[in-house]
C-alpha cells in the first residue's frame, strides 16, 4: 500500500509588494518535495472530480505491405 504524504498548510500575511516569488520558493524545495506537492494536487483534483486516473489503451499497429 502506498503511503500518502501530508503537506502542511502554511499561511503568511505580507504587503502586496513584499510577496515572495513562487518559483524561488519551489527552487528551495527538494525534487522529492516538489513531486510530492504535485502528486497531492493531482490527487486532490481527481478526488474533487470523482474520476480516477486511467491507463491508456495500447493498440498494436500493423503496417501493411504496399504493392
């Protein structure tokens, strides 16, 4: 069974001209933390829309000989 990571919700108040940059924040996170956040957002989206991610069907393509 896959262990679900929890992300702490943090709220900070600041003046509009002193807001931190999103990119600079995420660049300070490890790749594992960034992927964990992405997975949490993906799971939240799928839970809200009551859909599950599905595998794509795989078809075999057969090329016919010309002639």
